[in-house]
C-alpha cells in the first residue's frame, strides 16, 4: 500500500499534503496495470445473455467436461495422460500431442447423455453448481483494457440444411470481448461460428449498463439483437437465408455469477487468478474440447454429397488459449476487415 510505504520510508505520521505528494510522484496511475483484484468496471459492464426459448444445450461446467471425456489422438486413447484429468493438470496434454489431442466423449453422443444438456440458469441467472464462464482481463496499459467473457457449453447443435443437421460437436466455446478506455466501455465483440461482429457499446441493447447478448439456439453464436440470423456468407449476417441461427428471450443468464476470472500477461503468456482457489493450468491447453470429426466410415457420420464441410459431426473447438487474447482491434485478426458498427443490425 502507498500509505504504508510512505510511513515506512519517513518514519513519521503522514499529513494529507504529504500523502498527495507521494501519490502524485508515484509512477503507477489509477488506470495502470492492476492484477490484484478484478477491475470493478469489468463486472459492472459484464454482458447478460439471453438463451433461446427452445435451447436444449445449456451452459455447462468447465471441469465436468474432463469427467465425461478422455484424451484421444487420432481416435486412440492417450494412455500416458494424467488420471484423473483435471483443470489443474490439463495442459500436461500439450506435451503428449498438443493440438492433436481431442477431449473425446466417453459416451456415444447419439444417445444424448444427460451431461451434454448443461445447467439451465436459475431465477437469479446463475448456473448453480456449474462454473460455466471464464473472464480474462488483458490490461494493455495506458487505460486500455480488454475483458473477455468466455462461455462454455458441453455440446453444440448445428444448423439444419436440406433436411440434415450439420455442424454438431462436443464442446463449445463462445465469447464476448469488451474494450475499455479508462474504465469506460467503447466496443463489444460478439463471436459467431468462424467469425463474429463488433458494435459500439453505446448502440447496444442494455439492461441497466450491461450489454445484452443473444445466444443462438444450439450453436450458441452470439448476436446483439433478437430474431433470425443467416450466416451463409462469412462475415455477412442477413435476416434470413439457407443457414440460419435463431435467438429469442428464454432464460436470462448472468455468466459472472458462476465464473473463474484471471488477468492475462501477454509478455509471459501467463494467467493470474483473481481468486487463489481458481485453477490455472487448464487455460494453457492447446488441444480441442470435444471429439475429433468422425470419418465417413463411422456409422454416426453423414455428409451432404460427400462434402466434408457439411458433416453432421465436426471436430470440437479450441479453448481460451486460441482466442487471440492480445488484439490490436476489438475483432480478432482473421483476415476480415474489423468493422465496428455504430448501429444494431442482424
């Protein structure tokens, strides 16, 4: 504490004038890098998420995914993996296959085991008993802070095309990112499938000061408005089309009520928990949080006209480590222009 440091330095009682002199001389300003506690504005402006009225696959406990899966590489169990696998040792898989590791369901997912359904938020918006969100704060310095809100679901149900469901997979990570300047929200990113959308904070629908996110039925893609969203063309959302997401006001989820939270240091690529009880190791895992895409030889798999991109079951997603936590703009650098819309649109 600055007050105690000053006392220790001079060994005398501190006057208000002396205290102000000491604070003003300090090189650490109010909005310089702080990692001891999560910045209050990160929680104050955290998104609220409307889940669809027909959503079957609710937010899920991150750690429970490890209980219901086993690590596989090329459809072969990694026998040298830690047993049990936990959030405290998950990243040890990086040395045993890394990006080739898939956390593969122990159960046949076509039987729809109960754990895939997740935990519906209660009347307070909490996924009781399930830590289903991770908040990661990247303080760039000079008042610029990015806060990532990572949402986890045990299962992704894809869209229906030509009468066939495509794009189902075990595990689903989606996120919002809010960019702050001196504690004031400026822009918000909404992840959607392979890309997403960005908006100015001021134009967004809000509850109080908290921006609203609509989670699409099954796919959990994040949208800023209610309704139907066609995403056939990458980086272009339309109100209708052949590949549609659906959003509505079902259950309201407050992800902050059951969340881990961390600060992220880009220079060392390390995470520091805001609560010492939060597991850290798992954040560095570079593999996938679900099954590898089944081959056509697997009787569960189907494709339209033999096109792999139309597979019913696709591979699981990567986790927070792969979500570009150190961005120049609010959008990830994925080859598309970063357009921050000042008005709401599909």
